[in-house]
C-alpha cells in the first residue's frame, strides 16, 4: 500500500506540468491554486508513506531554504505592494514552487524514479508541443483559440509563444540526452531521436530568439557534462532532424503564420505532416541502426571546458543584449512577429528593464512589492505596449523584492548549482539530462517571464529536485565509462 501510494505520487509529480499546461500554463490564479494544493499533498504523501526526510546536506537546505524564503518574502510584500491581489498571486505561485521542489527531492530518490524523470518530462513536452502543432498539420479538423498579439506564432496550450519555445527547447535537450544515453534501450533512444523533429519544429514556430539561445546553452552543457562521442553523435542527429523540420516549415506560410484560405492551409498542413513523419522516422531509424554499431568512447575536450563554455555563453548573451539595445534605440518601428525576428536583436525588453531598474532605485532594500513593476510601467513606459512583467526574473525580483529578494533567489540557484555538481559526481548518467534541462531554464529566465508560467517552471523544478535527490547519494565517484551507470543502478537497487 505504501509503495503504491509513492508510485502514484511520483506519477502525479512527473505528469503534473503537462496537465497544468492545458490550463493556460497555470498562469491564472485558480489553476495555480489547485496545483499548489496538489503539490503539498504530494509532499505529505512522500513524508507519510515513504517515511522519508529531506536530505540533510547543506546544498539541499540552501536551495529549499532560499525558495521558501523567497515565497515568504513575496507574501510579506503584500503589506507594501501597490496591488495586493497581484502580490498575493505571486506569493501563491512561489509557495507552489516550494512544494514541488520538496516533493521532487523526496519522491525521486529511488533509481527507478530517477531514471523515469527524463523520459517522462520529455514525453510531456512532446504532448504539449504536439498539441500546439496539430491545428497547423490538420487545420480542417482542429482549430484553437488565437490571440492577436501572437500573429500566428505557436502559442497553445500555454497561450504564450516564448514559453512554448522554451518548453520545446527543454524537451529537445532532454530527448537529445536520452538518444545519446547508452544505458537506455535502443527503442527508447530511437523514440527520443524521432521526437526531436516535432520539438525542433515547435521551437522554430515560436520564433523565440531567447528560446533558441537557451536550447544552444542546454546542448553545449549536455556535451560538456557527458563528454562522450555517442552523445555528440546523437546531438548531431537531433540538430539535423530539428533543423530539417524547421527548414521545410519555413517554406509553408500557412504553417508558420496560419495564413491563407482553408484549402491552402489544409494542403500545406498535409505536406508538413508527411515531412514531419518522414523526418522523425528517419531520425529514429538512424538512431536504431547506428546504436548497434557505435563504440562508446570518451570525447576529448579542452581543459576547463565547463568554464570555457560558460564564458562563451555569457559573453554571447551580453553582446546580444548590447547590440539589441543599440538597434532598439535607433529603430522605433514595431518588431515583426515572423521569421524576420530571428535576424534582428531588437526588442521592447530594454524598455521594460530600464523601468525595473528605476523601480529598484526607489526601493532598493525591500523592493516596490510583488506585482509592483506593472504600476511603474504604466507610469514611466516609453513604449505604448501593455505589460505586466519585466521579462527578466532577476530584474523583476530586484525591482519588486529588492536586494533581499534577489539574495534569496541567488541562494536557491546556488543550492541547485552545488547539487548539480555533486549529482554529476554521484550519478553521472542520471544527472546529465536534468543539469542540461535546468541550464535551458536558467539561460532563458533573464530574458522573459518564465517564473510567472507555472507549467514551464515546474518542469525545471522537477529536474532541480531530481538533482537534489541524486546529490544526496553517498560515496560520489567520477564517471569512467558510459556503461558505469548500469552498475550504479544495480548497486543502488
């Protein structure tokens, strides 16, 4: 009975983000409230049925303590926030996130649960992205609600195209990891390789530059963390499949922009569907055949490869922000919503960020209160555009919760980073995918309002919780061969 309760709780934890995605991503108060209640029920089940306590290492308490402190400080800010309802909803979301992180750290401690994390979350992203693509592939059968601001970009079911792009990026990275994991069966690896085609198409149709950057960051991290030739080979096939699907889609305006009469949309949708089936089938078949012939071997990387990769990614992001700010200052016309977005760095985000810094200057210690940025935006905006968020997790935290809030957020992230390092030592094969997936989220969070989209953030938190659970394993040891995780699983079981 106890085992059945733990299994059901683990399934609910891994399926939760996918279910929540179909309620506008949990953005609104009611779905977020119910998700929070469910999360804390999972914590109670894990504590009672599993008779398990949280890991006692400092990194776990740093991560959970930082997030719990951020939730408490967000709720406390209702005392000075200009709109108390917005502040309370922000605090409610933070409480949800704390519950999910604790539940993941408790429920994902067994080898079986840890191995289920990557395929379960990858399958969930495929379901969500596949649902969003379906009306473009069979428009005569399906028709979803659209917002004017999306202008044809992939938005359903999360209702926000950039969030869909980032979710596709996380799924793409997880599938790439599974395809390159020699400890998994050929069938699972082939299915993961096939899934990179629709996920790559979904990433492209979001036309999200930030999501593309985050995907690259995740793939680079994956390559550095795993450092195996078979992973590099799987990555090359995944990129080829995703790029092929995106290239064909880019030639079909009815698919990319939902434009044209129904007859054109049905014809081009059918072309895209057939192409997607062919590309996915070819990717899966190639993975199946090559997996039989591959000879696992380490990949030679430069000394201090992780630091080099981090420096390159940070420098690239900083350069893009500087160039984009200059472009935005010179060109006042509105930014295109189509593929032309991918060849420019202009954005209204720079205006959002300037207002966030102005709000921080007014209340540097405690911030202006959760949800308060939107009030400053209405007063000080230089762009005639409605917005509720600063489109940057660190800047919005700094503006609304001040230095105290940013310190709590930093503590949470520091705990996850330390746990990732320990998890990589203790269980390298199981940690690689979660590490890369979390990097995708962290790389994108300074560029958009990911934190306000629970269905997206929960995916990252489940991955982070898996790292906390893996980091608690005793006797960490470095990986010497890709097959070693099999022996590790058997030993732990």
